C-alpha cells in the first residue's frame, strides 16, 4: 500500500500598500531557515538596490522546513511556503505586518 | 499594513519534490518524484488552480505529466520568466554514465496543461562525476532559455531560441577550463556566474552572442556558494554557510557594486521578488 504524503502549504497574502512608500519598486528577500531543525523561521527583508543593505520587515514567521514561492497578482503579493512531509503544523502571521 | 495567512494540506501518493507557481498566477504545480519497486525513476506533475483574488489553491487532481525511466531522474524544476516552459533538470545515472541536462514541458498558459516533454541540452564528460553543472534561465524576451555546460574543460553557451552557441575554454578564460562547482545565469541573460571549484572562487562572464565571447568581469565572489538573483537582475545573493552576501550587479558590465552581508546560520532556503507599488 502506498503511503499518503500530505504537503502543507502556508499562504501569506501581502498587500501592496504595506510596501515602502518611497519607491515604486521594492526588492524583497525571503529567507527560511535553518532548515532541517525545529523552529524554522521565515524572514522578510527589503533590500536597497543601490546599497545592497537589507532591512527586516515585520517579525519572523514560524514555518517548518519551508520552501518559498513568491507570486504577484495585480497589486496583491502572495508567498507560498510549502513542505512535502509536514502535517498539522500551525503557522501564524503577525497582524498588520508583512 | 495588513496581511492574511491560510494553510492548505493536500494528500499525494508520493512525496512532493517541488511545488511551483506559474508566473501568470493562474496555476501551480506539485511535482512528485519517487522510485518504484523496479528501481525506475518516476515523476508526476499535478495541476492546481489559483484563485486570482485570494491566492487560494484548488487541487484539480489532474496529472498533467508523467515520466518514468530506468536511469534518468528529475532533480530540479523551474519556470522561465514568461512561463512558456517548465524546465526540468535531470541526472542520467546509468551504467558508466553521468549526464546532467535539461528538458522542458511546453505550458499552455490558458489551461495550465503541459505538452510533450522536449529535449534541450545536456552535459557529459568522462570526468563529469563531481564537477559538471548545467544551468538554464527563462529570458525576459522571446529568447527564452540560455543554457550552459558542461564545465570541466570548457563551457558551451547556447541560445535555444536561435540555436546560436559558442564555447569558452581555458584559452579564452582560465575559469572556463577549470572544474565547475555550479553555474547560474542572470535572469536578464547578460552574465554567467561560474563557481570555479579549482580555485574556490566565483567568476562572472559576460555573455556576448554578437562576438561569440564570454568576457570576464572585473568582479568575483569568494568561494563557490549557490547564487540567486532578484527577478530584475539588479541584486545577487550568495548563500554562504553563515551569511548571505548581497551584491549590487551592474548588468551591462557584470561588475558588482555595493556589498553587504546578512547573517544566516545553517542551511536556508531563499526566494526573491521585485514588487511594484
């Protein structure tokens, strides 16, 4: 009998009005780690394309061994964080922050 | 600022090796990879739809691609920038064989269906066991898919849309003749980042199809870390063991400008986005 695998996907919905207002374009870096351990965190940083300086935005989000797929549809920004083997974990998203 | 989060759990018969979102935001794909009792390498790709207003996923349960081979197995999936092709990197690990290569599935952007698997290119050398690499990127133009390989003695740079290609070896650039730890191509298809395992340094070669030359940038990156790029090619991220090196890239010259580091301990996964207000 085949084992059933249950990937978990965490969808974060981010709104354009949460972005820096001083620039029409924002470079974003998502980092999930450390992988392979409990307590993996997803960090979001805005990166200045002239200075390469990264500035953390919001608070880290608890995930589990997350792989990351960002997506933009119109003015909405989504981040899919998926895990091929985890099941039943509870993610959280800080209210009012991205 | 506001944000929401949702969790989805989907059941599959086999491990999901990769989950990919199509650039048009309408579809997503779960790629399962597994070995069967006969030792065949199998892969199935399942189609999801994405709610355009909420981002919610719906599993159509349609298997839009299936692959099975005794020796060849997929090891990486990615979309080109325009989403016309779903690239699949493979390893052919047959007897006395080590080949890395890329195939692709044509993507119907209206239905999300995948077409018949198409061959692209591969890298094979006798000394390929530990130091071959291939890379591909979706171009921002119709010239989708520049590729490079094999390393270990020479690189071939090809533009798949036209079939144009040229070689670079040690007589052109020293790093072209060295062992390759990894390759990465800037999304704008202007430069090739070559992780040189021989001297433990990452070189930047500017791709010029007009002159059929790979010219070296004055900039390098220490070591041979995996490198990633912002979608608009303005930033380079080098994922080291204890930090992420962030570099400003001048795409016209391949020269790196301002540099910073971001602490990051352990193995991390990263992704980049260029967001427009």
